[in-house]
C-alpha cells in the first residue's frame, strides 16, 4: 500500500496533469472575468463620484453667493407657514445635538 505524495485530493488535480492544466486555464479565465468586472465597477464608481463632486461643488458655489440674512428670512417665513413642521424639525435637531454632546462625555 504505497501512497503517492505528488497528487492531492483537491478537485481538478490528478497525476496526469491534464485536468490540472484544464483547471489552471479555467482559473485564469475566471480571474480575467472577475478582473474585468472589478474594473468596470471601479470605472462606474469613479463616474458616480465625479458627478456627485460636481453637484457638491455647485452647491458650495451657490452657498458662497447667498446672503445669510436672506436664508434667515426664508426660514422665518417657512416657520410661519408651517408651524407644526418647524417645531418637529427643531425638536429633531435639538435631539441630535443633545446626543452628539452627550456622546463626548
């Protein structure tokens, strides 16, 4: 009962090497396929981020040109027209600030 040390019990391996060559080719093809998918996903992510960065840049430019007095007046008008929502928004903002400050202790 001699045991061969050159072969293993892994799928796709044999003493003949034909199946191992086939398995290596399959592994290479899979690696190339997944590499292509990863490359595509990375390029899509790059495009998405560049689009979002341009939107953020536009918003920053808009905020640089806005008068804060005008923003305060718009907020006062909104609160007068929608008092219930204004109270809920204020309560939520206060809760968040309280949680943030309490977390520092």
